[in-house]
């Protein structure tokens, strides 16, 4: 066998020449999953924030196949905080905390919400398709109304339009960059469902522009006990600041409430705040050793000293980085501005240009008849709509314009509802069952025709 040129062929000797490439062809790039995380910019981070949110989020940002977006939600902070100096200081402290803990702006998208003006423009476009009835059912707004009613006040007493419109701004944060996944707590799942609803309505009217985001709920979110044994929370005033000076950290740890068991008496790890805190920072072997020390009757003073040393060993280098960052706010400012500038140029500005044209905010002399026809054809497609009822269960329906073709029963999670929708898209509709009911004046043929139209549109787009 002779080595040959890329063309291959038969040599003068009559031997078959087979092309042997100098190097293997590059593998096709795998599509990345875009994950967007909003960071609250109010308050000082504490150990509970670090263990439950910051540390796992930074670890997740290093996963392969993920394009991570992290933004400081300073516009959202204005809903609750009206002290300008506090807004500014909190934003600096939170940004410095995440950077000190290992967030790498060279490997993730790190930016400040207020540095992306396209966010507020998109908020208005979404406001014009958002249903007020849906916003009325937002948990935070309903809770505020309920408190007013209990106090004999007007329903909207003391409630700002900012609180009411919060879900639309959050939807704009997500949809501006067409995020695939959004990590949230269970109390925020409704906001992701609203973002999906706004996106579906916009897509139905103006063509397919938005990816429908998926909420990612961490089922086993780590929570830490505070100084009094209750969940560590600013609301209980029982927190341990993440970057407290060493002596203050020691003082706070030694103030943690314990029971009256004396040294030499075996102690239970199950209800011990000290042990839970230690376990959150220690490795497997260290945790086992502390568990044995409890069984052997370690004194509370010694246990607190061990806890202090273990936490300080992890936090001390982070504290040093944090103090250096806070001392030079101009460096953080530049990093945030650079992150926003890059995102605007690559994503936000061209995407808003596309959306403005889609809704008709165009050059009056531009000829767009052909595109308008294509968008109208897309807008005529049926659409799946997902939502959550007052009982907490998740539902979906297939609609064609104002006509409901298919209505689901309630599901325990949005994931289950999404899986059933995916099965319908993939396998088609074979008839109503315990989980699906035909809409008024709909039949099997109409449902299948709608699914076929969706499948054809997806194939054309691909």
C-alpha cells in the first residue's frame, strides 16, 4: 500500500493507492446548553448563601457543554431597596463575593443587568403580550394583596408597579439570550412558566424568535443552620457573614446555641447545628472523625474550635481575595462593563433589531413583504401552552388561535408536562385518555393535523 495525495487513485505500478489523511477530521462541535443565573444584589452574603448557591453554581459553570451566563440583578433590587448607596455597595460586595469564590469572567458571561439596555426594551415588548390575569396570579403579588386584605387595607396599598411587573422583567432577562435552562428555587418556578407563556404568545403573533426556557430546580439544595439552630437567614438575624474577619468568625461560631450535655457525654449529630455546619465544609474522612468525636463525648468548646478551624481553612483565602477586590472597585466595574459590551455586540443588539422588525418598528422605506408573509405563516401555527393552576399542579393545552384542541390533566412537575408534550410531538395523537381531553368542538383529526403542522415547521426550520 502506497501513501498518496488526498485524491488517491492507482499508481504507475498498478498498486491501489489509498488516501491516508495526515490527521483525523475535527469532530463536529457539540451544541452548548445555555444556562442563565440571576444573582440577587441585596444584602451581604453569608455561609448559607455560599454553601447553598455560590459554591455549587460556580462548580456547575465549569461543566463541559455549558455556556454559562451570570448577571447581577440590580434592576430587580430596586423593587425592594430605595437607598442608592446601599444598592451600589451591595452590588459591589456581591460581585466581589462571586469573583473571590472562583467565578471566572474569562470562561463565563458575567455582567450587570443595568448595563444591558436591551433588557428594558424587551421588557416593554413582552409587556404588550403579557396577560394581566397571569400577572395577577404571581405569588409575590398575591401574597402582598393577601396581607393587605388581612389588615383591612386596599388590595394594592403600598404595592408598586415594579413588584407587579417583576415577572416580565425576569422573563426579559431570560429570553434576551434565549437561555435553555434557568436554575431557580421552587418559589421561582412560576416565573419561568410565565416567561414561557410570554415567549409562546410572542412567537404565535410574530414568528418563532424565542427559545422556551426550562426551570432547573435543585431538589437537594444545601441549607445551613444559623446561630440559633433555625435555617440561616437574614430574616432570622442568625447569619454568619461569609467574609467576616477571622476573630469575628470565631466569636460567632462560639456563640452557636448547643444543648447542656457536658464533656464526656455522647452527643447526637442528627440535631446538632454544629455538626451540620461542619459536614458542609468537611470531607468524608473529616466528617467521619467528627461523628466519632461526638460519640466519644467531645466538649462543645472543642467541637466549636474544630468547626472554626475547618471553616476558616476554606474561607480565609477567599476572604483575602474578596478584600482585595473590594479595595479596587474600578477593576470589577471594568469587568462588568466588558462583559456587557461583549454580550450586547454578540447577542442583545442584533436580537433586539430582529424583534423590533418583527413587531413592525421598522425603517418606513424598508421592503419586508416577503418576510412578513413568512412570519404570518409561522404565526398561524398551533402552539402548546403550559401553565400552573392554583392547586400547584402543572397543565398544558394545545391551541390553534383561540381554539383549544387538547387539554391535559395536572402534572406534579413542569418536567412531566414537558415530557408528555414531547411524546405528542414525537409519536402523534392516538386519542383522548385519562391524561388528555379533547377541547370543545375538536376531534382526533384536528389534533393530529396541528401536530403535523408543528412537525413540518420544525423540519423546515432545521
